[in-house]
C-alpha cells in the first residue's frame, strides 16, 4: 500500500468523494456530454499490448524526463497488479479506438482511483475528468459509499483537479471532514 513516508510531514492528505452526495457542476456536465459517445468496459489487470502502448505514449507526453517515461512491461504489470488489492481496469473507447484506461482498486465500500492514462492527443475531451466522473457513477451504481482520489497536497498544481469534485472529504487528525486540515 502506498503511504507517504516523510517524517513529521502531514502534507499528503487522503481525499474521497461521497458518491451519493456528489452532483456534477456545469463544467462536469459539459464533459459528460462531450464524452457520451465513449464506451466503458471493465477489464481485469492483465497485460494488454494496446494498453501498454497507450501508457507509454501518455508518460512520454505528460512525464517526459521524469523517470517514469520509459516503463518496461514488468514496470507496467507491477503498476496494475497487486496481491493485496482487487484491481480493475476501465477502458474508454470511441468505437474501436482506445482513448483512456483507468486503474481502480475495488474496496468493500468504495472504489479507489489509482491512475488514469489517456491518449495525449485527446486531451481536449477532458478524458481524465471524464474518468473520475465515470468512477463516481460506477461506485454509486455498485452501491458503494466513496470514490477515493488518493492524496491531495495543498498548493500542488498537479493535485488541484481533485478540488473540482464536491463534496470532497479530507482525512485529518480528527477524522474525515469537508474542511482541509490546516
């Protein structure tokens, strides 16, 4: 299980969306409409060359030079499989064309969004946003309580998108709250 290991630091805050209370805002509804033509299919965490090629393209475009941009097959399999979790892959396709894959862990009362990678040329569709919105819907349909979005760090630009999903609950010293810990 991934946990921050910084001694004495509390910057990484787990966050979750209570799926029954979530209502998409105007921007999110626009994203859902723009992607209504996509088909979502649940798959197991097996190696798929098409997924891996998309993963490579995504990392090369989004994380070039960051150490993640040249994954091996083994790196990828280690990323999508874990003995301790029930991992699912959600494919997002436009007809036969793979546009995105969301890696999600299934928990007894929640889904946990692990990672989403998508076609870099398709970024105008808001595929990352669409994946989160779809995961919220899938969790609700499965009668689960939450969608966990991983860690949030105040002031971190790459994690700012998590603030778009309201209500958002933060885990602080006193438990879960809709107010970020100070």
